């Protein structure tokens, strides 16, 4: 019985490994192409290895660009870090209020948050552009950071998590005379580590890969982020140097994988402890 | 739940009303901004000039990457004009790039000089008052004396001159000389679609162990511009209110489709998924197609042996005509229009800069210049590059691309242009992919395009 | 919703203030602005002074606009296919990955990668793979004996399925991880009870696992519906809505209307119709879930 179970487990593992490999395959291909010269990317029949593979694309991407790829990297790290920290702060507080505090129009307000999640970015582009211009943050990294400090989805996630926190804890805090902020800071927030890491990881992913906003709101190439940097390998005719794009995309993906590897324990825990339960 | 919904709806409605009213009479900020803009034209105000660190500078927006010429040109200007240096900002010439430029212009970002690459955008920008009428600077005289074709070849909008072309784009067909030689083919003078089809068929087959198609029939995501080169810039319009798709020259498209069907042109699926619909040089330089439609500036890819290694000489032919009796001389267009922001704080310098660009571009930017005094030999050398004999048939280049008999294709009508082009693209795709019959294709083109134009007219 | 005796207190407002102020400035204002312009013929060239109020004109145009209906149809198709498929595959993956395999972590990380990669890179890679004559997918199909493999992105019939495939692929890892999290919340005792009743593994899955994951499913459906009605990046980069209008979806058509045809008023009005539709669907789901929540 025991050995049969082990065998089944082994077979399932093998099957899932194959599935996972199929899923990752496009990235393996991306990696392969990132080492090839441009003319071999579309050769026929396609080959996994070619004698002409080299680090040239990476050298080109990392060292021969102006502004350098490190600049893009730095900008991406700054915007991502500030936006993520900010959004954790604002959405945990608001999420808590929406979940556990009573105030007028609470649920209506929350509905409003949900509704705005549904607005496609294309619609906001022009209004935001004009708005940023008047605020003087157009063509600064603030144009990417400020609007992202208040993600409705982050608030939604935090609220879902806090709903699960037993109200008794809060009542106990009130009895002890901690005050609402004390309760939040000393009792509730420490419980929310998993939810916080969920919000961190998801926002990290979104901010890191943000494409349209930097494209529209930045003109100075010294402020560009990695994703926009990818488009610098597309020339005026729309012709793309796919080998360089693949190399650059690989470089941009590595930090994401690291963050996920490090954070996934908390991430999973965060989801487990109820942040995704209606 | 119901109560909550009602409250929410009321709230939303109230908000909507508030905003509509605001927009209706112009929100306070925007209204004052508009007034400011209006008064600015008369007396240059202070705002942007001050904010730019006190120093005067010109900001120039263009779609060509800085490193492919514009930066050197701007550097040359800066060394001569240290008091008013120019700064080149590259925008990507697509929808979001143009939106960025337009919104920038609208919201008062400092942009003194900028480039426009399409006729309908130029018209929209001119009509919205974003552009300075260059006649205020005697631009018409400058154009007549310095630019090929003079005022007749330059777009004028409602009688105003809002831009100057900086480049001549000539279109034609590139051919792989090696493949032609192997089959002993010589391209006839003034060849016709029938001859083109025949030659494409002959060139199709195995070459150097590779499958070769005679040609591709798409250029700029549209069928080869037989109609455009025959009819000139307003090729899609019969009149201001009617499209021209019932013109016999569009029959060429059925022939182009036939070439895909009979296997002498690159299959459509292939074209689309490799993004060859706009420009097909990767397939041509890789020896997969023997002929390719081109614009002169694309020759830079032929010179790029690192990314496109190849060992054949590229020669040139004009686009085929529908038949012997249908000449198609409109193979050149004046393009890359340079304009001045009507709100520029430094118009005199901007105008100086624009003239500088027209005259000096030939030295730095690898495009045929619109300047009529440019040294043609130098230009050919710049465009074809070093070692050109190994890459190009220079004689054929001069004969085809610098043919003095070419006429400039000038766009004067733009009503619903973007929609009509989209219809043309969609319907042609459906036709090529056999989703519509030939009869329906022409019928749909005509009725849908007419409807789109009429919608814009009223 | 909790019912408790309310006394007036200011703290909640302090809690939501930082978020709410930002929300108003950066989200609500632009959203209302777009609602405002949906009743006008605004475009960026006109500026505000020349914009006029057109009432419900844009909405009338929309109902007669063939492209709008095609975009809506494609979008509904996209949603109706990608969401169920993604959910079913993810729930199976999650159940199997949950204590039934070795190397769970490694597999989980692998399937999550599509979710964290940039849309530009993803689209470029998939375009290579979908290439009809040289791409690996068709090479593989030919090797399997398929004599006439599809033209994928250049094919009227297959372009939308190709986009859907990429959509499913991107969402799998995320959905699986969330389901795995949901599984942790199911009490062992329920399975034990099922086993005592003599339930098979399949019955356990259908009668215990799936119903107990209802809340997770709800969360995923709500967010996926929203996301799938906003699908834009893959379409814009891989097909630009083509061939013909085979892959035109709403967000893309809104973009094209606003920024290629310069009809921003019209684009905004379509966006609002889209928004109201999504809102309606979400509300329905919400109601449905509230009704069932009380059972647990």
C-alpha cells in the first residue's frame, strides 16, 4: 500500500514536471534565442544550439545602450519599491477600515473602489496626462509612483484578509483601551504579514512590468523603465531586434523570479490565511 | 443590497452631472489655460521659457532615433548656436507616441519644433491650431527656392503652410540580382502586373537549397501600392465625399491575391506572424523572397551585414503598372514634415533651426533630402554606403529611385482617412484569406469606405 | 455586514484618508472626467473650448457600429473560453500539487513564471512559436502527423484561439497558486468524513474540494472577468486586432478609436458601456456568492 502510494506520487510528479516544462518552454526558448544572432532566430529548421551562440546580445544590452540598461534598472527599482511600500501602507489601513470599522457609506465606498478597478487604462490615459501636466509630475518618476500608491485591488485584498481576523481580538483591544490605531498597529497588523506579502508580490509584479504608463508619461529616456527599455530595440519602422529583446527580457525577468522564490512562502501563506476568501 | 445600489447610482449620477457641467463650460483650470493659450499667440507669455532654467533652448521632437542622424545634426546646430542649443527628444511614431506628442502640445509642454509623418495627423494638428503658419516667416518663399517640387509638392492646409518636408521617400522594388541571373531574367522597362506575376512565378522555387518565393505582396500592411503610384496622393478618394475603390486600378489587388494563391508570393499567415506585413527585409535579405517592395530609407538594412548577412547584389525596379496604358509615376512623396509649435516662445530661432534641418539633413540623416541643392552624388554615397558595389546596383538605384520623371504623390484629402485605411486593410486581409469573394471584396470596400467618409463629412 | 451600535467616531476616516485622497485624485477624477467626455465629441486636437456636448450620440453610434459588436463578441468569447479553461486546469493542478507530488515548490515556481514576465517579452516569444512554417508549434504538430497545421496569428479562424491560449497560459500559474492556498483552508475532517462514507477520490473532488473552494473561485472569477475584459497587451502586440477584425477586443477597439481615429469622446463612451457591463456581471456574482455564503 505504502509503496503503491509512493509510486503514484512519483508518476504524478513526473506528469506535472512535463506539464511545468511545457509551460516554461517559451522561456527556455527565450533564453536560447537570447544567445543567438538575429538571423538565426528565424532560421529553418529551428535549432536549440548553434555554434554562433554568444554573450554578445547581453553585452550589447547591458553595456552598449545609451542611456545604459542600468539606468532603466535603477528607475524600475525605485518606482517599484516606492509604489509597493506606499501601497502596502495605504491599502492595509484602508482595507482594515473597510473590513472592521464602521462608518457612513462604508460599503458604498467600497463598491466604488471595485468599480474603478474595472476601468481600462486606455480611458484614463488622456485625463491622467493632462492632470499630471498640471501637477507638474509629467515626465518624472512620480507620474509612475503617485497613482500607484492607492491601488483599489490592494485595498480589496487587504480587506478580504482583515475580514477573517476574529473581531474578538479587536474587542479585546478596545477593552484594554488601546485605541483604534493601537489595535491596528499592535494587534492586527502583525497578523497580516502573509496578506502584506501577497500585496507586495502582486504589486511588485505589476509595477515591475508596467508598460503603458511609462510609455505615455515619460519622455526623458533617462527616466525609462525596463519594459520601455525593451522597446528601444524596435526601430522607427517597427522592426525589432528580437535577439536583443530576448536578452533584455531575460535580464528583466531574473529579479522577478528571485523575488518570487524568496517571497513565495509568505505569498502562499498570505493567500492561505484567507486573503482570497470572499 | 438594493438600497446600497440605489445610493451608489444616485452618487454616480450626481458626479456625472457635476463633471459634465464642468466640461460643458470648461473646467476652471482648463478654461483659463485655453485663454492663456489664446493670448500667448499675440504676446509670448512667461511660463515655459522661465521654467527651462532661464537659458533659452529649443526642444525638438522627432520619430527618428537620435543615433541615426538627428543627434549629429543637433550637435552641429548647437556648435553654431551656443546661445540657443537644441535638444532632440525621440518619440515613437505610433499611436501612443503621437498621443504623447499631441497631449504634450495641448498641455503646454515645451516643444518648439516637431516632426509629423502622416498626412491626416498633419491636417489634424494644423486645424487644431497647434502649428504655426510658416508663411508668417516667408516659409512659402523658402519652400519654393529650396525644396524639390516647391509649394506644389508640399501639403497646404486651408491655404496655410504648416510644415516643410525634410525628406523624399521614393518607393520601388528591390530584387536579388543573384536569383535573377540564375534564371536569366531581365526586368523590362515599365513592366506590367502581368509581367510581374510571370517573373515572380519564375523566381519561385528552390535556390541554394532554400525555398524561395518570388515576392511578397504586402507593403506597409497594405497591398503593393499599384493604385497609389497610379493615382497619386488622394488615391482613395473619388471626391470629397466618396471613396475610389471602384476604380479599375484596384483590380491589381485581385492579381496580387492570385500570386499568394498560386504560391509565387509569401503566404499571408507567414507574413503576419513574422511581422513582415509592414516591411519584409528580413525575408528578402535572408534569401527567402526574390523581390521586395521598399522605401529608399530601408536600404540601411541591406547595409547592415551584421544582422542581415547576405552575399548578393541588390538591384532596383519601379512598381509594376496595371497594364501598358496605365502609367504609375507617383512613386515619390515628400515626407518627414517639420513643423513649429504655434505656442513656441522662441519662434525666430525655431524657424532658423527648421531651415538648418532642411539644408543640413543630407549630411547626417540617411534619407534622400528634400533640399533641392543637396549634392546628389554625396547623397547617393551616404545612402548606399561604403563598398556599395558589393551590395547595390548603383546605376539601377539612380535610374529607378532618382528618376527625374517620378511625380510627387501629395495628399490633400484626409476625411476619415484612418478609418478608410483600416477598412482597406481589414477587407483586403479577408479577401486574401478567402473569407470574402472577389466580388464582395470590392463591393464591401466601396460601401464601407463611403460610409466611413460620409460619417466624417456631416 | 456587521450590525453594531454605531457611535460617531473619526478614526475610520483617518484610516481610509491616505488611500481615499489618492483614490479621488488619481483614479476617481480621471474616471469621472472620462464619463464627462463620453457625452461629448472631445478629442485632443479640439481642446476643451471646441468640444461640444453631443448627448447620447456616442451611445447611438455605438449600437450601429459593426466593429463595436465584433469586439464585444470576441471579448465575450475570450472571456467565456479562457476563464473556465484556466480555472479547471488550475484546480486540477492545484489538487495534484497539494501533497500528492514531490518537488512541489519547484513545479509551482515554474508554472508561475508566465505571470511575472513582461507582456512585451511574452508576446515576442509566442509570435516566434506561432510562426506557421518555422515556429516550433507547427513543427511539433507536423511531427505528430498533422498535415495542414493552422496559420495561427495570420489565420482568421485561429488567431483568437491563439490569443486565448496565451491568455490561459499566463493565468495558469497564478490561479493554481491561489487554489493551492484555498486548499490549505479545507479541513482534513471533511475528507475523513467523506472517506468514512465510502466516497471515491473523484467524489471527494466533486463533493468536497470543489464546493469548499467556492470562495476562492469567486475571487478568481471576479478578478479574471475584469482582467479579461481589459485584455489588451497581447492583442496589441501580436495581432493588432487582425487579421481582419478576428482578434479585435473591446480595450483594443477603444484604444484604436481614441488614438488612431481621434474620437476620444466615443472611446470613453464605449469604455463606460464596458464598465457598466463588468459592473453588472460582478454584482450578479456578488449577490450569488452572498446568497451561498450563509450556507457555510
